C-alpha cells in the first residue's frame, strides 16, 4: 500500500497525522507534498500548527461532512477515478 493511501486511510478513520508520523509510520519525509496531492484530489484536509517548547509543527486532519436525511446517514467522501 502506498504512503499516500495509508495517510488517506488514517485520515478517513479520524486520526491526526503529523510530520513525525510521516517519517515513522509512512516512511516519508514529504508529508506536506502528499497532503497537497490529496487536497488536489478534492479531500478537505485541515492544517493545525502546534507550538511546543519554541518549536512548531503541522498536524493534519480530514473534514468529513455528514449529511442526514430522514433515517439515512450518508458520509460524503469524494471519489476520484
């Protein structure tokens, strides 16, 4: 499974992703570039800058839009083929 797909799956499952995750879990030092590619494909990925001990880093999360109609719950996730 590619790094981009692994990142997307974690984001879709509600996990936050940081540069440290990119290096340790996804084996990439280009997390920002992979996030950019996912955004180009229509995924609404939010960036939060975290500051700790005079250092800062980005944490990424995916915005999932819930649409509720009567008794149905539909989770909208863009599909690109």
